[in-house]
């Protein structure tokens, strides 16, 4: 079994690939979702990522579908103690924003759908500039004090608001954020690298990047003249039109062939090797897509290979 990684100062130990739950209840029905979750845990995985809003964008859905599927799977398998469950607050259609009352009510709904008495890692999903960081930090800390949440994280938060949140938590003796979930991959480096990554390093935060495979482009299945059957095909395919996209794909092809590893595995291995990154997030709609993702646990790129990919993506 793959050794787990310490998730910063959160007290949680996780598999080096977090399984994205955004597809559960959307492009993967309950049967498919259970199969993917079973295969992921069979491969040693223990870190499942979701959000209360998944998948409210689908006609007929109201949000919470992914949490419900995961909750049913945890109940059916009786493995709640073995799985690190991460979910998020702030973007559900009925619980938008990060006011103290919204955080409290949304957390209760997430706990109900997940069928559990605690959430291992709870993220603020998007920042809410209308709410002072003090109110957000106090509300999240209360969930930890009440035993409903074990560790706190933030996604889509500026370096300034992150620093203010951490400083306030430290000054008041409240639970700080210990995990960051930034948008970060070989084709999207500007959002995280720089001030935000610097702040994460300074504070000892662990990064768990989303869109780790650029909506599927970094799996290598998008090529000139090919059509991909995916709900995200249009967004991912746009990378073929950029020089950066073509250069990164060429570098991935070379290293993939040299190492006998999947293109997605190599792309994830580059991300996993970046400072502060502990476990990239990637989702699988089918069991067949999973091995290339979990294989990141066994692939360590050389400094030359990392440099080649970094240069191609610059």
C-alpha cells in the first residue's frame, strides 16, 4: 500500500491523489460512482473531495447530489473511518456566501447528506468579500469546537485575505486554515505561483490543487482532429490552440514514453512535485480512467524531467 502524506498541519494523512467528486451525480450515476470509489480505495486511495454545490448546474439538480452519492457509498461500505472526506461551503444555491448563519446551516446539510457526524476537511469554496474574515474564521472555528469539522481549508482566496484570516486566527487562538485548494496545473500557473504560494509556504499550508488536469486536456486525449465525448471537451480543447498547450503536450508525450507512464500520470507527478503541493485533485467518470490517476503515487520525476515540463509550460 502506498504510504500516505501528511496534509500540512491539518493532522490528516492522505493518499497523494485526491479523488474529485464533481462528476458523482452528474456525468457518473450512482452505480458508476460507487464503482469508481471502490476502485480508488482498492488502489490505496483515502481522500475524497466534493462540495455542497455539486452538481447544481445540471438541469433538475439542486446541489448536494455528489455529497448524497458519497454518503450512500460510505454507508454501504461501512468505511467512514478510513476515508478523509473534504467538502466545501459557500456556493450552494440555497447557501450562498460565507456569513456565519450560512456556514452553520450549510454544514448541517452537508453532514446530513454525507450521513456522518463530522467532516474531515471543510473548505470555504469561494471568498465572500462582503463578510469580514473575522466572522468567517469564528464561524468555521465553532464547527471545529463542536466536533463537526476536523480541519479547515480555503479555496479561491486571495493572498491578502488568506493572510488576514491566518493572522486573526493566530491572534485570537482560533482554528486556522491549514489547507489551500487553488486552481493550479501545468497550463494554469499564474493564479497560484507568486503571492498565494508564498503565503502558503510561510504559513506551512498544504496545497490540494483543483483542475489538476486542465479539465482533461492533460490526459493527452485531446489532439488535432479528434473529438472527445466529455461534458468538458469544449473548455479543454481550447488549449490545443495555444503554443503553451502544444509545447506542454509534446513534453508530456516525450516523458510519458521514456518512463512508460500515462500522460495524465506525468502531468500529475509534475504538480505533486511542486512546493506546498501534497495531493492534486482529479476526477474519474469511469473505472478505466482511474489507474492513470492513482499511478501518480508511484511516479517520481527526475529534476531534468521536471525542468523540461516547467520550461514548456512557462
